């Protein structure tokens, strides 16, 4: 018998006079309250689960974006900014003329011209 469809269609027996109507109403009220409480508990659980899931997604997103920003904030980018700043300084521009680039067959490097006759120091 399907509960939703056939439960209330069961005919009452002939001894329906013996039923205690007050007891039936009291039991219905008691169990209706329990069912209502169960519904409220389930909806509050669903809401709390959604809130926890939302907070978890936000935290993991922030952690992922933090790693992305760490990659984008490499020291080489700071080096480029500092290099551009130093190029504006006239003393650095004058000293920069002493920096040389040396290219050989399979290697390349930089050094400093330390003498007028072309003596170069490399690292």
C-alpha cells in the first residue's frame, strides 16, 4: 500500500465508536511537532552545509590566487623596476659606459672595463 495515496482510503471498521478521538488528536499533535522539528533540522543542516562549502571554496580560491600572485611578483620584476629607476640617475649612466658584454663561441658574459687600454675584469 502506498502511503501517500492509499493510507487514508482504508475504510474504518465497525468498531469506530471505540476510538478515543482525544487520544488520536493528542498523538497527531505530538507527531506533527516532531515532523516539523525534523524538517527544520534538515533545512538548517542543508543551510549550514552550504555555508561551509561556500567558505571552503572562498578559502581555496584565495590560496590559489595567492600562489598566482606570488608567481607574478617574481624578484625579476622588482629588478626591472629598480633598473629603470637607476637608469634615471646621471651617475649610474656615466658608470654604465664601463660595463661591457663579451661574446665567445658558445658563451656570453659581462665585465667591467677598468683601464683605458681595454683591460676587462669578468666574474
